[in-house]
């Protein structure tokens, strides 16, 4: 899994890289063949922005968040990405079993 970090008007620290990589490792069972991950962190005045893009063999995922704290922004973006991955995995499972995708109900807490 190749992870690229980009900092816009901010130096990406090793602690932020470690935090992101740790959270991204937890998503690998849900996503098939991750090609690359791009994490973009930016600061504008008091706004800390985080954007995470994941490219897999079958699809692409994108999530972003903006708060007053970089860790909170990154955490929110990764939470959104994890929800997308869970939903995608559920749809793939349903398709493999021949269940109609419209009838699949996925709870965000799973």
C-alpha cells in the first residue's frame, strides 16, 4: 500500500503520518487491492483541512473534513472514508449473493 502525503502550507509531521497510516491499515480488509492512497493536509488561517483519496482496483473513494484541529480533521475524513468502504463492501457482498442492492440496509455503526 503506497501512501502519499502532501502538505499545503503545513509541514506533515511524522506523528500525523503515523496516525493516518494506523487508521488506514484498519481499512485494508474492506477494500480490495488498494493501489495508492493520497492524503492532503492544508491550513488556511484557523481552518485545518484534510482530504483522503483511495484508489482501488474496482473503485475510487474520496473524503474530506475541515475543523480547527488537524487531528480532528484527519480523523473525521478517515471516518467518512471508512463508512464508504463498509458500504461498498456490503454492496459487493450483496452482489455476490444475488441480493438486490436497493434492499440492502447498512447501518453506519457497523
